[in-house]
C-alpha cells in the first residue's frame, strides 16, 4: 500500500512524489511574500515563504490572479493550522530564490 499525504491544495500525492518535495510545517513560516513582475506584458506573481532561520523559499509562480489568490489563501490557512506545505524540490533549485531577508 502506498502512503499518501494531503497537499494544501487538496491533491493526493504518492510517496514517490513526496520524495521529490521539501516539506515545511506551517508554524515554521514567518511570513508570506508576493513578488509582482511583468513577463512579456503579463503580470506574474511569485509566492515566497519566509521561514524560521531567515531563509526565503520559492513556493510557486502564477500568471493567473485567481490561482495565485487561492494558493495564497491556502498558505495562510496552512500557517494558522500548522499544515505541512509541500514544495517541489525543482522549484527551489530551478529558481534559486533562497536568500536571507533582513
């Protein structure tokens, strides 16, 4: 039997998928940060998680405001209810946004 976990967006992930994710407990997220920018005349959004220890971790990029707002709301609930947040390792590696925030 394969273990499953509930993702903050309600998707079921297999144990294999979980091995390719970074798990952050909601209570370790100190702040949610949104980076707004334009890409070829389209407004885009990055959600960053400021976690314990001063590190900032890239969560996901959005081009659709409704999707961004839903994910941001889900992350706020994860913080309040200490739900585990799963972040694909490729997000953190590909975007290399981990940084210290003053």
